[in-house]
């Protein structure tokens, strides 16, 4: 199939593009390269350098495609609360442009990067897709709102979509095929890597007095290569079933902040200075997925998401990028 991967030069998008290429698909990446990296455009794909807010450019890129995979979004939770306008524009308006262009160009299959942020404070764990959706930040709200718009476009325009609710995406391609590291990362594992490299003086641990086994927060970290396989499986599913799907992609395993830091010290051989500071506003103590639906419908389960793989594949990427100093 001919697939337009929007945001395909970015951190998750480049892994997704690689997986579609490996499965024999034809890939065109559409990316404004604001956070994506030109180095992540593979020789067996091509790049349309454009912005999702530019409707004519989106429509031109959409024509002749069989499916669109949409990963282009702003994703910093804290920033979304300080600058909701940016998230309204990029995430909401940008996605509406893509959807309208898909309708106009007759592209009826749409895979969308959603997020576990749609759930908000967990009412029970593991969180399955029936868990109430009460996003606690504007970023999560944009993802939920897009899921709702998608459901309407399914009903009204025959767009079949898969909304993939990612848990904590982490790790890098184990074969080292993604050269461009995420710039200005804000998530735990890259911050741990930066502390290991001496690029930041220390890691701040946001609280060790949580109601968890070791007192630090627990999350469901899912390897980006596992996520990438989930996109291919989801697109196959839409084609086979002619209906839409909202599904969690998580490892179903809780890993604490402390476990990640300990593992990173072992893998990197570095001290990694870490200091416990106060809790971060809006953090739940634990968030872990049920991925039973993905298993049942997509035959998907995380394979590369154990803590060692997440940390080692990240460290290897920092080594390859020449960032590890010493
Ligand atoms: N953490 C620290 N120190 C840091 C950064 C993070 O202790 O410097 C802790 C956080 O408190 C949290 C864990 O590490 O317990 C993971 O934090 P991240 O900021 O990496 O990720 P979040 O769990 O806050 O959120 C992530 C994505 C969201 C997504 C959510 C879904 O950033 O986009 O997962 O589960 F919605």
C-alpha cells in the first residue's frame, strides 16, 4: 500500500516508517521538520516537507494514497497547559485538515496516535479502553477530542480509523537504524540518558513517597519498535474489518522511576546523579495498561519493552550519536 506517514521524521514516526517499509509498503513522509529530523528519512522512502496547517500542501500529499498514519502533534504535557493555543492549532486544527484532505482525496484509512493521557487519573488499573476518559491536561484533551471527531468522520464520511492509545513510548530501534535522536526530550528515559552523558547535572526524581512498591511512580513503558508493529497491525485490521478501533498499546508491566535509574546505572556504567525532589503536579502514582484488546484484535503484544531493552537501546542510540562524552 501507499502510505502517507505524517510526522514520519519524528521519534515515534521514524520507527513507524521503518516498520511499514520493512513490511513492503510504499512510504511517503510528510513532516515540517520542526521536531523531526531529515536524517530519519530512509533512502527507500521520500519526504514531503510541509506543514499540516497548510491545507493545499496536505491535500496534494494525500492524493493517490491508500492510507494515512498521523503522528504529527505537540506532546509536552506541561507546555499544553501553559500554551493551549499551540495544541489547539497543531493537534486539533492540523488533524482536522488531514481528515478533510483525506475525505477530499478519497483516502479512507486513518491510523491516529492517541495517548493514555485521555484517561487522566486512573480509577482502576490496569486501564482498559472502557476506563473513563477524563484528561487532566490540555494535551490529553486534544487527543480525546480527535478520537471523537474521528468517530463522527467514520459515521458521516466512511473514514475507518484506528486510534492507538500509547502508554509511555521509550527506547530506540535495536538495529540502530534511526540516526536522529529526539531533540530537547522531556520524558524520563532520555532525561536519564542525558544525566548519564553529563548533558545535565542530575536527574530529578519527582517524589519517593508515592503509594508504590519503592515509593517512586510506576508507568507502563512501551518500546517504540513495539508501537511501530502495532501501527502495521492496526492498518491491516481496518482493511480486513471495514470498521474502526480504539485500542491501548502498552506493555502491561509497571516499571518505577527507581528501577529505570538503577537499570541505567548498570547498563551505562555511569554514576547518574539523581536527587529526589517534590512530586510533579498531575502525576498519578501508577499507570499501567491492559492491552488485552490489542492482543485479541490485532494479535499484538509488546516484545521489546522490558526495562533492560528500553534502557540499553536508548543508551546505544546515545553512543551512536556520540553524545556520551568521556
Ligand atoms: N519523572 C521524573 N523525573 C523527570 C521526568 C519524569 O521523576 O525528570 C517521572 C514522572 O514523575 C513519571 C515518570 O517519570 O512518574 C514518567 O514521566 P514522563 O514525563 O516521561 O511521562 P508521563 O508518564 O508523565 O507521560 C507520558 C507522556 C504523555 C503520555 C503519557 C501516557 O509524556 O504524553 O505518558 O501514559 F500521555
